[in-house]
């Protein structure tokens, strides 16, 4: 919450809350799925694997963030 802003004012900005929720969820999800699989899997094209998995995680959390943030706010 930014300084000088009340909790009610902060929650009236749902898009910001959704973006923060999606960004944090995506970063956490990416760290324990994509990185863990990349470390364990025997993949010949690791760069392609990480690119595809990163794109999937970003798309997934754009959708999840938009759906779940209003419920959590």
C-alpha cells in the first residue's frame, strides 16, 4: 500500500491489486515449477523449454490474477 493512501482507497484500484497478485503468483510459480523442472529434466533444448514454460506461466497467471484478485481483495 502506497504511503498516504488508506486501505479503502487502495482496494478501489482493483487493476493494481490484480497486477500485483498476478506478478507475485507468476514469479513464485515459475520459481518452483520451471526452474525445478529445468534442473531435473534431461532436455536437449533447455532454452526452448524455459521459454515455453515461462510463456505458459505468464499467460496462466494473467488469467488467474484477473479471476482471483477481486475475490481476495
